[in-house]
């Protein structure tokens, strides 16, 4: 073999080895991360996402996250339906309505749950209403948003206390700020409000009558993604949840250190900063089939859907950390 032939053979072998090593190396994969756009309401449930973003936990998982601020559940749903967001924090009632005809979204994790120590939804009475006990709510108009988790928790909490459907009287006040204002002025005798806004109303004189700390199976919110996004980016969904779970562990370990982030993102009303106790966030869990079935039965009874929606099609456990 000539020197030139030997030289070329060595060079070809070297190049082949280089290509092989490069192909096997993680650096050879695309360095461009997948962007997940998350529609976010200014609610406490989103705190772990903001912590994960602030601490670069998403980046560690190779996921780029863009928050799409929305001011109401209606706006959130418009953004999701238009494909301008990939994921969101929502609830079981919302998921049922999304998926009543076809599976549009899937729940991949709890965002927040009521616990015996930390309620998520509270039925409050106006300060001068004379209402102080659950039985006092019989026949009293309670401000709610119809066809929503607010109406669901109102019905279920009162039914759990022995109310019949005829005992429960509600009035539609979809806007939470308006509902709070009417409760504060006494124009509403009672209303269902999510915490921590309920805590702000209590600070202003409203009376806490019943909440889901006594029936935590009814109070929760979920992280959901469009099914098409999940199917196209399974590893990104898995990385997203891993980052959020890391943030959850950090928050639960030291819940008092997040005042600056809570203020910056308007997740807790300013008058409560410093005094409001951050709830324990759930880790690596999903709504049970029993919880889903109960929402289905309620939705059918309310005429919101005409037939049951599949739990297995709507709740996806494949991506939990």
C-alpha cells in the first residue's frame, strides 16, 4: 500500500469515527428547545410555574415556556381554541365541556387541590346578612358563575351538608370582581369565591360559611394541554411537569419566601401579602376517576352535556414525574 493510499485510508477512518461519535453524542441533537405557550390567569395556582421559570427549571429540562396572560376563563378558552396557547390551568368542569364532542385537551397533572388545611373555594356571606351557619343559606341567593367549577362546588358543598336541590338558590354573576363587590356592598347576601380572593373578602368583613377544606374532593384545578401538542411533543410535556414538580417541592419546603414573586405576578391581593399562608401544592398526582365521574353526573344533570365524556381520553398519566 502506498503512503498516499495509507494516508487516505486513515483519514477516511478518522472521519467515519468522528461521524459515529457525533451521532452518538447528545450534542448532535437539535439544540433548539420546544416552546410551550401557557395561558395563565393571575391565580395562585400558577405559582409553581412562575417559580420554575424564575429558577430556570424549564431550561434545565430543555423546554422553553412562554406565558400568555389572560384576564378571565373565557379569554383563556378563546386563546386555547384559537391555538394561541398550548396549555393552561383549568378545572374538571372546563375539561368536560372541551371534550364533550371530541378529545381536545388532556389533563396531565393537578395544579392545586383543596386540603383540610387550605380551602380552594369558599361560600361566604355578606357581613350584615345575618348568615353565620350553613343552614342559613337555604333559599338564599348565592352569587356564582354558571356552568363552571364555582357552580359545581356550590352545589356539591351544600348537598354534602344535606341540602336538597330546591334548597340551593343561585344567581349568575360571572365576573369575580363584580361578585366580590356586590358581596361587600351587601347587594349579594352570599357568594362563592376562590381563595385567596375569598380571604381578601373575609378580611373586609365577609363571613366564611363553608368551604372545600371540609370536602376536599370537590376543590381542585388542573394543568391541561391540547392533545395535538401532547402527541407531537411528549418529552417536552414530561420535561415541563418535571420542572413544575421541582418548583412544587421548593415551595412546599419554604412557603414563606415567595412574596416578591406573588406581588410581581399579582397572584395574591396586595393587602394579603405577608399574612396569607401559601397552601401546600400537590406533587405527581391526577384527579381520580371517581372525581371525574362526579363532575360528569353533575354536568349531565345541569344539561351542560348530553352524554358522558371518557375519563381515560381526558386524563393522561403518562407524563407525571
